C-alpha cells in the first residue's frame, strides 16, 4: 500500500464506518465496492451476489461508467475465476488474469484488465458474494505493479466486515418484509370485519324494505334510504382500506428500492430468473408511483404464473419529466387482440385502467412463442 500506517488505518476505519451506516442491501454493496477500490488504489472493482441458477442476483461495479456498463451486456455467469472464488472459497491473486487457464474472455465492450485480486465474502461457511479488483494503479518507474500480499490481507479484513454489513442489511430487509406482511394481514382482517358487518346490515335492511314495499311504502322508502347510507359507509371503509394497503416500503423508500426488493424476493421464490434495472428515475407523484408498482406486480404475476418464462426482466427508466416501466419475458406469448382467457383479459384491463388513471399509457407487445413486453409510461408531475 502507498499509504502510511496512520493514514491507511484511518482509511480502513472510514470504510468500515461507511458500510455500517447503510441498511439497504444495494447501498451496502455499493459502499463495499467503492471502499475496496479506493483502499487498494485499483482502477476497477466489482462485487457479485450469486443466485441459485449459475448467475448473479446482484452485481455492482465501480470504475466503469454507466454507458460502458450498459454496453457490456448481461451480467456474468459463475464460470472461470468467479466460479473458483465462489465454489472453492479461496483467494485469487493473479499477475495477469488473461494468462490464467481458467480465463474465458469477456465481452468486446468490457475494459481490459490484467492484475487481479479477488476473494469470497463468507457468512460462516456460506459464500454470499465475490469481491474482486483489477488493474492496481501503478506509480513505480519500472512498471512492476500488481496487488501485493498486504493488499490481500487488507481486502480479507474488508471482506469480513462486508459479510457482517451485508448480513445485517439482509436481516433488516427481511424484517421489514415480515412487518409489511403482518400489517397487511391485520388490515385484511379489519377490512373483512368492518365490511362484512356493513354488508350484513345492508342485507337485513334491504329485506325489510322488500317486505314493506307493498303494505307501507313510506317505511319502505325510509329503509331504502338506510340501504343507501349503509352502502356509502361500506364504500368509505373500502376506500380507507385501499389507502392503508399502499405498501409502506413505497412511502419510505421510493419506487426503485421497493421494486428492487420485491423482485429479489420473486427471483428467490421462482425457478425463472427475475432481474431489475433502473436508470435516472426521479421521485414521481405518489399516485403514479403506486400505479407503476401495481402494474409491475400484475405483469410479473402473469409472466411467472402463466407464460412459462425462463427470464423476466423489469426496467424503470427516466423519460422526460416522467418514467417508463417495461416488463419483458421470454415466455409463450399470446395474441393481444385475442385475449380469450378471462384472467389475462381482466389483468390487461386493470393495468390499462391504472395507467390511464394517472395520466399514463400502457402498451402490450406479444405474439405466440415470442414472449411479451408490457410498457407503461407516466408523464411525471
């Protein structure tokens, strides 16, 4: 390391404090990667969280521009050096990764890398991530650079604390998911009790009105007025419940973080791979964020339950002052003009209603055997 002992210790301390400040998994991952690259004075750093399908559930990079990252293409699979770190849980320090027999190349837009240092992030015996750096910045006149044993030791210390920070963030998100589920269950019971009571009263009052309509029209009219009042109360109960059922995470974290969390849960729960990406999205009016979330949920439900897709991708991007949501699957597809299945038809109607209700528009592109893309655009506010 080029830093002195005191400045190096201060840098490590700052990195560890930065990791402990965040509770969102994505924020923790970004902090780990940025801290590792800065501490070891590397040009590139990345951290991948493996999924159960031979790929990565999350992959965070530092040192690569957004344009370059987009041009690189899909996330890497668990092969070559990455597979060795994850499967064998061992450190890999290489003078030139390109000369390693396990190296399998990279996409044309990928930056060129030579010296390489990578190691697994472990929670006990479980490997929960792979952290690696490439191209240590060189200040030696002879050009003999590369990562050292000291760098390896420093990265190992960082990885141990990264495991703690990442595990804590995961526990926090899981706790919040359970809290939201419990709250929704409570509201469902309250909704059932309140509305059921109103509907029971409605039924009795309507029966009384029917019995009185011939022999006492005046009283029947009074009973019918009561029916109208009870119906209005029931509608108010429903409206209040719908407002309360708006996900708390959406209010607290915004649309991007809420979608990312829900999609991570779906990815773990289904055999299909479910991925999410966002670009430049700003905060939107609450009604638009709620509508975008509901449409994403409906589209994901259809794709995962009915399309037989192997991969479902969700993207949310800024467009003008608003945003555009796109849900794409590689499933069986269908003819949008021939939606004979009631569930699919009602789902599309519901999504279109949600989009138009907030001044947006919904488009559906699909064909038998060609997968489906559902896009919703909102103008912002």
